[in-house]
């Protein structure tokens, strides 16, 4: 006698359990993203756990995010770990000093055809009430209009960009609680 009912029952139970599973944080530590929101291509951005306010550009043409950092100093901690010390200055003039682990270095092409090596770190960002952790390269953006550029890595599944609008966010970015760090 063949037992065909047991494997079918097991498969049915396993499939149903997927619908009953609670929403969980992804491997980046972000809360479940939910439905993406539509924002303009220029928005107010909150950077870091202190929610430093910056005016930034949402750039679907960039893979990762980039921020204008001051006094960037890369140094070693231990034999292999690269760290970076830098400052960010918000649109209100408030400065925040950071000491972060470098997750990698990015080779960025210059307009003249050369390459610049920039440290890349993780920092929490928020736009339109949507918090998440982003890969950010530390750059000299002094010649650009916006000190922070938010790339696709952060925007994906969180934000749709309406290139015809600016400052459309309805939600504010409150500093994250210590539970979300």
C-alpha cells in the first residue's frame, strides 16, 4: 500500500506556516520595510543615531550613498581592522564626530579619468520617516549642491522617487530609540 497522503499533508502544512510566520527584521537590522513611499528627488535626511539633519538628493543612478565628511582620517585598530574618524555638519551647523569601522574601500571614477579610494561605512539614515542602515562612502562633496546623496542600495523597497517634485515627505525622522541601534 502506498502512503501518498503523508508527504502531501506535510507540504501543505509547511506552505501554510509561511503565511503564519511573523514579520522579522532583515539581516541588516532594519525593521520590515513595508510598502515603499513616494518622495521627491530632494528631501530632508536624518543621518546617524543623533538624526543630524541634512538636505540631500535621492539618486536612483547611484548604487551607494555618499556624504560630505570633514577631517577624514583612516587608521588601523589591531593588525587588520581599518577605522575612520570624521565629522559631519548638519544644515543647522551642528557637527557630529564619528569613529567607525570601515567595511570596505570604494574605487570611485573621477571626471578626469582617475580613481579615488574612499572609505565606506554603515550609518543609519532616515528619509520620510523610513529608517534603515546604509552603506555610505565618505567624500569631499564641497563642490556639490547637496552634502548627502542617497543611492539605490538604501532606496530599494523603501522609496520611490518622483523626479518632478521636492520636499514631499509627510513623516518626520525622529532619532531612533536605543532598541533599534
